[in-house]
C-alpha cells in the first residue's frame, strides 16, 4: 500500500503542471450567468492584468511556447526548428519560410489600432515563422476554398473563404491549432469587451464577433478541444500576466455566451470538472473529474483519509498532517467521503 501511495503521489507531482486549475473562487462572480451578462462578468475578472512591453515577449515565449525539445513552437509552420533568441527576427529580414520567427498578433493589431494592453497580451500572441506570418497579414481566419498560398506541408493556407457567411480572403491555420486560436479570439472579445465596439474587422460587428465568425470559431473550438499544450501555456501566461483565459479553464464556456446555451446560467464547477466534497470539517477534498487530480487539505495534524473504489477496495488510506496533499486517481468510480465520484 505504501508503494502504491508513493506511486500515486509521484504521478500527481509529474502531472501537476499539466492539470493545474484556476485558484479557488477565481470565476465565482461569473457562476450562474449567461450571454452578455456572463461576458461582462468575465471581463471584470480577467481584464486586470500585468501589461507587457513588446520587447518582453521574446523572453516570455521561452516559457509559454517551447516544445518538449526546448525549440520554438511555431503556430503557422511545422517545418521549422527555431532556437529561441538565435532565430528571432523583427518585422523584416525574411525572404522565405524558415528564415526566422517573429511575434504574431493572431488577433491582428490593426483591428484594435495597435493599442495597449491588447498589443502585447500573451493570450493572443504566438511565435510564428516570419514569412508565413507576413503572408497571413491581417486577413481574418477562415476556411479556404480556392487556395492562393500554402506554407510548407500545406500546414497553413491563404485564399478565398469557403465557410458560410463570408466570401473574402481568409487565412486558415492547421487543424491542430484551430481550437487554440478560437479560444484566443473568445478571450480577446471578452477581456476587452468594453473596447470591442471601437475595433474594426470583418470578424467583428456591433461590439462583438460577427455571426459568421461565431459559427466558425464555435466549430473550431468544438472540433479541437483544449489540449495539454494549452493547459501548460495558460499556467505560464498566468505567472507572467496574472490573469487567465476562461475558455481554456472552462471548456465549452463559449457556448454560454455565443452558442446554444446562451440563455442558460453556467455552472462553472461543471465545466472545470472540479468537485468539492463535503466532510466533517477536519479536511477538504478538491477533485478534478476530468484529470483525476485530487487535492486533500487537512486542517489538523494526524487527520485520517480514506478513498475506496466502487468495489470497496482501498485506494488511498493514510494519516496526513495539516496542509495540502496531492494524489492522482485513474479513470473509474470512487467513494470519497460520502460521495460517489466518477473520474472520466
């Protein structure tokens, strides 16, 4: 049992950054709201954050957008292998894909008149190949029908839109990043809700996303769900800016503002998968039903804890001291306190 408990603890520590969550109560003022009321509540939560300088971003990318090998994660090209610092370039200095990376405003800065803090908000800033970024220009995102340009391996495309509601030129990112970028857009028009009416883009209308953009981005977000990369990235950005992207923390939240649930009050805990299990007052169980991360907070030393699977087998049984203790549960049905908890 001790060996199993040690294994559970070690796995939990290894996955801690991947499955980190927003602080308790972070989104409490948004709970139960929907539609524009929810969007406004979220703005009041996430709009206060640390403003970065444009030069800061080069260093910030090292913690927000590094691949597992330490190289640059390029959002528009899959044929590059850039080294941070060494391969960075400014607004020029590239003639072809592979010459260097720069700082991409995925939500083009011309749309919001290059104003701060939007200009350096990391939730829409990504490192990208300079040449491909230049070809993207400030075209809206969309799905391409008639192609006029593709990056290497047809990773990104430019051309005439094929998505419903828009016929102009669009830039289509790779499928693996469509959800990421959709959630960046949901963030931008929520964090800066009170400013959007002064911005200009074919993806915007009357202080909000245009109808065709809503349909497109909702589809992208659903088809490309929140990834471990995004979960890691939000924690890195949170350390730098001090705010979070609710559309990463709460998958599906966009449906309660723009989608099929926009007249239904949101239950934040349901979306985050976080359950607080009631106890006798000596401790608290804080469980993510999506990741299996279990945080036990004891209020006194020598507090007994016990967790069983549905067959009654002991999974965790220990006496813990005051403070927080992390464990990892595999998929299955468990008895925690007096509650049945399903880890999906």
